[in-house]
């Protein structure tokens, strides 16, 4: 069964610190992996999109990595800000689908002053 | 910046009633989607729509659900006879075909449906 698992479930970090979120997936055949940020009660907003041939992609203070061999991805947040408090969701798409994204449960990040 | 807009933002309905959720996708996008998120759970795919027909649907999208693009701008999700378990946040999304399968999906802010 195609699945996307994320860890940790939640984390609390001090403003200015860095953190790394993890994602493991079994979706096959793999097409691309996305990281989304979702504020409470809002729609998901795309941070990065990577295909199997890309192993890193950055968007400002967000850097995603992908290891398609081990089916693992990470999202690194640098110099966290209070506005980074949100759920970060790993989302994977299969090659036989044009939009059926498989969402992970998300990692709830809380940045404290 | 172009955005996907959804109405209503919140709807409360009685079990068994019909509900229509509306979405205005980004104007030059050709692929449209409905996803839902039950409180505290993952976002789940419901249906994708392209060229005026359903291109893919999940097991959740049974005969009680239907989608329509009644005109050149709106995309609707209808639930014929709502159940308590239909209570969720429903997200509409759209995508430009230009980037193929890696094209970005733009999500609306969601319509919260509460079934009593």
C-alpha cells in the first residue's frame, strides 16, 4: 500500500534554531515528492517539489533532500522564525497519477520566542 | 498573485441534506481537484477533473459525490445526502498543465463542512 510516514509527529524549537523533519515513503512507481506548509485551518502551500533525479532543493530558509534509493526525504528549516510554526507535510505522487497526491500526517512545528 | 477561492468558508448542515461546495480555480489552469481533511487526520484525495470529465477518483468518492464545471470559472463538489462522517475541511486545488506531473498544485483555503 502506498504510504508516507513522517517523523517526528511534533517538535518545539527556539526561535533562531534549525530543525530537520523526516519523511519515508513507499509510493511506487515514484514520480515526485513535495513538501507543503499548512497553517492551522488554512490550505497547504507548496515549499518544494523534487523528482527522482533531484537530491536537494531550496526555497529560502527551507532545504529539502531526497534519496530515491532509500525512499527518504528530509526538510531542513534554518534560523527558524515564529511564522514557521505550522504543520509540514510530505506529499508523494506516483507516475501513474496526475494529481492523486499521497499526504503524510505532517510534523507539527512550534517555534517559541 | 492568482489564487484558488472557495465558498462557503464554513457550512453547517443536517444529516441527509445536499451540499454544494464551490471553487474558482486559477484562470489558466486546466486540472482541478478536490481533497478533504477530517479533523486531526491526513489530507485525502477525492477526485481529479480534466477536460470536463473525472480523470481519477478515490474509494471515498462514491455515488453520493459528484463534481461539475458548470461554466468557465466554477468547479463544484456536490454531496447528495450528507452523513456525519462527511464532516471535514474540503480543499479545492488546481494546476497548470505546463509542467507535467511536477506542476505545482495550488490549494484554496478550504470549506469546512459540519454535518449534524
